[in-house]
């Protein structure tokens, strides 16, 4: 099928400051030649593609135009949205991490919502039968183990199989500056790793869709007919603060920027902030008492973490809530030092990566994407030695990635 990409971009000079998203008023945004304008906010570029069509929308709470949900805005503009699809956490974002989500009817609009995080992962032929065009608009955070790129692939596959065009409304990647980590060993393919990319892939959803098509990652040689509406005034190295939290446990700018580094702790026996109001920014365990003074107590939080690791136990460890994330931006590397330090401090090293101890733990092999990572930590390898082992795969990926970039 034909690959269509809207490429009219206005790029900023390299010296600009951080920017927050543009407002709901397109007229006001037009007078601000530096504000980031998401694909969704540029309605004049895609409203004509939706008029007189039966429209399906893959959406969640990040699917907004200014302060309003895209679905609500498009309905007001007369677009015929016949159904919506919801990923992990649901269409309105009220489901917890990893919780199965069922089909439902949206209370606000009466639109039928098909869950893609329950009994199925991609729309069926029956789901798409009464749809003329699909819209994909979800905020990603640029990590291999963040599941929205998997949903993107599944929706592209369904659209390609059923000859339905897909409109991708692009959004900035808040970790767009970062391309780092080992390339996934496809023998470790799982729900938290579906593509041969590093932990931090450094692409927007629109760019990743282009890469899925271009690298032939859809089965049976399928190609999805995609139209990408690019973000205006955006560069990959540009700081970007999300207007809406992308998921319940990424609830602060700090958590989003630390996520490529601290999510690796999901493969350890340490709590990484689940069960607190600051996930992914604190790290600890009851067994580290006496080695660290900072402490916190994870509790059950409905809608975030109902059964966190070490629930109701005092955990001691690292507080990264005030860590200067500009250091990450300057180094352009995942920070492995926190994991290496806490492994050395942990008294029961044979249990540090033992996922059999808790159903809340992930498998470090699947999170890192390579089996060697666990052994490198155990052997006391330095961060540099571990990162050096990611070559030449990481450099090869960076070169391949260039083919699909829409932004500097």
C-alpha cells in the first residue's frame, strides 16, 4: 500500500528553551512561531480526511486537543466517530498497570469502546467492518518496554489486513534526545519487547510507524497505508513537559525522564516507587536499612498500584526526586549506576534478580532485552563495560533510524 507522510515542518533554531504544548486555540497558536503544536492540534491538516467518513479512534487520556479529549472535540466538529479503542489503562485511563480491560460504552459520549488490553490485542475484522479510517493518537515516552508501540504495530497490522487507512497524529517524545540500551535479542521477545530496538528508541509514534512499515515488521509483507501529521516546531533534543500524565505511574516530569533508567528495577527485588505518589523516582528495600537513611513505605493505591512490592514495609534506598535530569540529557546515556550501586549494597545478592519471589516483579532479561545484562551486573562489570557491550548493535540501529526521522 501507499505510504503517505505529511512533511511540512517548521524547525526551531538550536538555541531555543524548553517548550510546553500549545493551547486549544489554533488561532492563538498560529501567532506563536515557537510553541510546539501536536499533530492533533493541527485540525486543519486532517479534518478533511475524516469528513463524511466512519471513523475509529485509538485513544487514551493523552489524546487531547488543548484541554479536551480529541474524541469530544471531533464529535463537536461533526466527525462521525463510530467507535473507540482503548490500550493498557483504558480509553479514559482508569485501569491500573497491567490490569485487563473489558469492552465498554463511554459514559461521556455513548460511543462503544473496544479494549485492546483484555481478550485481544488488535482490532478484529468485525471491529473494523463499519470503519472507513482509523485514527491513532496516544502519547508515548520513547521506551521499548512501554507498551503503546506494541499497540501501534497491532493496529497497523489490522488496518493493513482489512485495507483501512491509518491516520497517526504525532506527539513529541519527552525522551526523544535519548537513543541508548542493548538491542533486543528477538529470542527474548515478549509483551515488554517486540522490536529489535534499544531500550530508549529516540522516536516519536509517527516515526516509529514509518519504521514498522519500512523495516517490514508487519507479518506476511503487509504495509499499512499511513498518514502522519507531524508535530510543529519540534526537535528530538527539545525538552518537552507532557500536559497529561501518559499512564498512572508516570505521573511527574521527573518520573518520565528517569523511566528509561529506573524501569530496569522492575526486574529486581527492590521497590521502585510503586505504591507511592512518586513512582520510578525512589528506590528501596527493607533489607537496605542501615545502609541508607532515606526511607518510604509503599501502600496499596487504587488505580496505580494495588499490590506493590514490599507493601506496608519501610524501604530504605535512593531518593531521585531532585536528581538533575539535565545530567541525563548531557550524557545521553541510561544511568546504570543506580542499579549497580544497589546491587552491591543488597545483602542477599542471589535474590536480587529472583522473580520467583514476587508476582509483581518482571524478568530482568526481558526488560534489558539481553540475557548478558544480568550476568554483567553479578560479575561487577562497570557501567562503561556494560554499555560498550551494546555495540555494534546500537550504532547500527542509530544509522537505520535516520531513514525514518521527521524531526532534527
